[in-house]
C-alpha cells in the first residue's frame, strides 16, 4: 500500500508581487510524497527546489494552491500551528545551517531534546550517538564556530535526526561533504527509513544522492519536468 504523506496541489510561490523583480519560483506543482520512501528533487540552480521544500516544511505559505500533510490542509494554518507540526513531525536540514556558534556540537544536537523536558545527560547521550554515526565522535565538545563547513553540516544533520522525525526534509545535505561521508550519511538515512519508517524528501545536485532515492523529480523554472 502506497500511502501519501505529503501532497502539494497546484502550488505556486511568487515573490516581488508583480513588481520589477517578480519571480514565480514554484509554478503549479502537484506532487505526492509516499510514506517510507526517499524522494529527491534535482534540477539547475534557481529552478525552485529550495522554495518547494520550504512549502513542504511549512516554512512558507503558498501564493496559490494547497499543501497537505497526512491528509490535512496545512497551507492556511497560522504560524503557531505550522511551528507545532514542524516540531512534532518534521526534521529540517536547511542550506544555511542555523547552528548556535558558541555552543558545542553536542549541545547544539541535544537542544531539540531539551525542549521536550528530557534531562540534559540523557539528551546528550542521544546526541552523542547521532554525532558518532556521522563520524563526529572526536568533535563532540568543539564549539560549532571551531568546526569546518562539512563538520557543521553534519552537526545540523545530527540535530535534525535527534527527535526521530516522521519526515526528514533536507536541502542539499551532501553539498559540503566528500564522497565517503556522503555514503555514510546515506547509510544512516537508510537505517532511519528502515527502523523508524521515516520519509525523506531532499534536494540535491549530487548524482550519488539522486540515484540513491526511490524516486527523483527534476525541476526547471519552477515546474516539475
Ligand atoms: N525570498 C525570495 N525573494 C525573491 N526571490 C526569491 C526568493 N527565494 C527564491 N527566490 C527566487 O526563486 C527562484 C528559485 O529559487 P530556489 O532557491 O528555490 O532555487 P533552487 O532550485 O533551490 O536553487 P539552488 O540549486 O541554487 O539552491 C530563484 O530565481 C530565486 O531568485
Ligand atoms: Mg536551493
């Protein structure tokens, strides 16, 4: 049984409404994301991948059309409600990492757990596990500001996974890491799909990642082609 977990229906996202810098970044996209599957978005720079993911992550609302998560129309929810769904169901990996530079790697990863009243030591045990799986066991107590770009990217991946989200949405998760680390990341994601029935949607330019997905869609000029 294929169960749809996210559906966009004729969704548009426009910026600079009708002014000189008007852009239709996403144009009339209808797409279904299947539970427990890995879906990838490819396509050239500026084709609308990040914008479409932003709509699925509930970071932005559509200019037109609808977004459904588990059958519920979430596109018109208030920001408070969208934040609740993000917190409960979605792990986000964004192109910019939004880590807290003066906290250590392990403190950054443990943070979402502390928001659920878990004891700090227990939260840090779970954070340590995730960081070790991403080959960062030797950087646990480094401040994020002292880490390389690829190391920071892996810390943000660990943070997105620490709550075992139902849905993981990732924008360019392999952009700052080499081939071996990309393989390790894909292996870790495969385990999470198997063990936690996680659903993954990601955008990437990396052929390795596009081939790994169960389905991949190509975007061009705001449309799925
Ligand atoms: N906040 C915004 N305001 C105005 N225009 C925007 C905004 N966000 C995106 N755009 C425009 O929408 C288009 C699509 O951008 P988007 O970031 O979705 O592309 P992308 O496929 O993710 O590209 P890349 O591969 O470079 O990350 C771009 O032309 C961009 O200039
Ligand atoms: Mg992008």
